[in-house]
C-alpha cells in the first residue's frame, strides 16, 4: 500500500496516481480514469479532478493508495 501525505486539504485523483508512481504522466492518469480502471473508496471514479481527502482509498491495477493528513 502506497501512502500519500497531504500538504493541503486535498489532492486531485490524477495527481495522486502520479505521486504514487502508478501513472507516469497526467495523460496516462486521464486515460486510466476515463477507462474506468480506478476506484475511490470502492466505487469506480471517472473524474480526474476528484478531490481526495484524508482517509480516502484509491485502487488501481491491484495497487492501493491511502491518503493521509
């Protein structure tokens, strides 16, 4: 499980995928999210700009990212 520490109140989904090293670029994140491959808190998410807050879990290709304050 990858952990991302927040420096602000939130991080956007596309940025979180890049920060965790699961997507190499914003374009890769855009297509992964648009293709329905990313889940936030168990639900498929299609918005690249979805704001993630402390406690959120992101799943992508068998990897999990946890957002922490």
